[in-house]
């Protein structure tokens, strides 16, 4: 899966599983400020990433995720890209 | 002078209608909101009928991002509260000092039962790390109260009653007392239940509480009829805006009526069965009359608990006779549950709403499906057709598993 595919799939997940507004999702958008995802939503996001990309993201790595692009980075790294 | 509490807003979503006007029209027409269960495949269940709300779309009231995080019971209460606040003409900005004097009291018998069931399924099937982080906030019975306080900026008292099928009657009574003692000027009061899922249907069914009249779903809820065979579960919510009388007058609010009596008692007898003879229920009714300063003869309408179980309807009838004496035979009594099914923790709020509308319009809705008299239930249950009655004071009864008995008295506001 290349980066463009991961980005597209990430965007779909945020819309479908977290109910976010597609228009607001950019790679530089922050979860907390721009997308208003609270702490419970972050856990939902991690579960969705793990389920849909088949990766495991430990809590300490998850804490470093601030933007959509950083979430893509973590997934790419786990996928070995 | 003591503070009086009036009703200035109403809202509901229930099996008969998704707003007050459509519900009230259907109730006056004596329609049934009962049908075969569609929320899940009930073909393997002992009980397969319920009162469901058709076409309820939470996104009519709640942003999609938020709606998906909520249990259905929360969504239903959010909807009825949205309607009620709009009806009352009340909305608070976050920095409005009035918001500090506005609170919430909500009753639910079970809370987020659907989420509870789904969460257990997920844990068993996929492991504990796949349980949703929203599980607890979806399940707990107080969250409907929490959510509307967050959404509508209600920063006063915020509480929740969990007294089974008496829960929202308790919430309304408690809310009125909170206003009377001066701790708030406005209270969002009501209840909600969304119990139509396998786990709850199986549980109530195993307790032998539910009607198994699958051949005639719309005829299954038949309170006080000799051929009743249990209650029919229903889902829904109702909200009343309670307001201190002077506060309501000062802002020129339309006033539906007044809550004047709140009585409670405990059966202290059995987890599901009412105390034979109805002594506990009778004491709740008497306490409500005493609180209201009324004699039994002043009550023009009783909205009965009337569940359609053998035990409740006979016992409630006996209790009414204890309190009303000979007057028991002349006061019109009806059961909203004959049409909506039993909204469990939401029932008391919906039935309070019925009392208020009966007072406003001078119309008592019927007990439908009443065809065969039961010698143990020999009062005037307003069979099958609504009746024009001048209602100055109305009582509603709610009795819950555990022996919680609650009666409320509403009156025209003068």
C-alpha cells in the first residue's frame, strides 16, 4: 500500500468510523484542535487503524500522533513502507 | 409564599408519534403503536412484539459525529428535550447567568441496554482490546441527563433516578421539589428507555412479564381486560420543562399546567410482584393527594400505571378503590400503555405529558383493546374511545420492580 492509498483509506475511516466532516480532513489537520476529536475519539481512531490496516500501535507511539499526516506516518512505518 | 412549579414545555418521541402533536392525535384516536419487532431478528425469541419508533432519525437533532457515539436511549431523550426546550422558548448561551439556575433530572430504568449487549458481544468475540472506549458512557443511566446539560448549557442541579418503571415519575417529582426549595428555576425533567434488544426482551420474557400475543400485536397490550397476558415493551422518551411559576409568568411563557402533588412509597414485598391488595400503591396515591392538598373527589382523571399484566392491573384497581372509595367507580381511568406499550423508565414522563394535555384539552385518551371485563378490574377505564372530560386535576401512577411506587398530581394553573 503506497502513501496515497493509506491517506485515502485514512480519510474514509475518519469519515465512516468517527463521523468526521470529509471537507475538514487534510494531512496537516490536528485531531484535537481542527477535527475536535476528544480523548475517547482518539482511542476509537487507534482501534480503527489497527482493525483496518492490520497493524498494532502501542499507546506510547499513539501519544505522538497529533495530525492526520502523523497517523499516516505511523501506519506507513508499521506496514514497513 | 411557597414556590409553585408549572409546566411550560413538552416533547416526546414514542411508538405513537415523533412529536407531541402527532402523538396526541394518535392517542386521542386510540391507535396502537405495537408491532412485530424489527430492530433485530426476533424469530427465536419467546416474545416477538414491541412498540418501536418507526423512522427515528437522530441526525434530525444531533450532529452525526455526536449521534454515532450515543446509545439509542440517549438519542431519544436528546430529541424529546430538544422539542420541549423549543416549545418552552428556552435556550441558554454558555455565559447566561440564567443557565446556572436551570437543571436536569432524568429517569431511565436500564440506561444503554443495547450498547451493553453489543459491548459484551464484542468482548466475547474479539477480545477486551476491541471494546469501544465509549462503552461506559453509552451504558450508564445518568448519561442522558449529562448529555442534555452539555448540549443545552444547563448548569444547575443535574441528577438521575433509576427506579425501574417509576424512574421518570421520580425524576419529575424530584425536579419539582428542587425548584420548590429554590435550588433551580427551570428543570428539564423526563425519562427515556430503548430496551428493544435481545438481552432485555429475553430477560423480561423469562421473568414472565411480557405478552406473547403474537397473533394480534396491536391487541396485545390490553390493560384491565380479562384476557391480558403481560406487558408489551416500548421505547421512547418524554420531557417536561418545569419552571417556577413567577419565573414563567415574568417571561410571558405559555403555561400548560402545574405539578401540585408528589407521593412515594415502597411495597417492601417482592422484586417484581406488587404487594397483594395494593397497599403500597395506595399509600403513594394518598401521599400525592396530601401533598397537593386535594381530596380524592377533586381528581378528574387517573392515568394508570396499567401495564397489562395480571398482577399490576388488579392490584392497582384495588389500590384506587382504597384511596378513592366509592369515587373510584366514577373517576375516568386510562392506560396510555394500551397504545404505546410500556416505556419502562420512560413511562412516567410520557404519562405525565398525557395528564398535562388532558388538562389542557379536556380530553381523556382511552384504554384500547378493552373488550372483556375482569371481575377484579371493575372501574371506568375509558374503554376504546377518548372522552371529553373537564380535567382540573389529574393523577398519574408509576410502579417499578423493586416495589417503588410513585404518584404525581397535575392541575390546571390558575
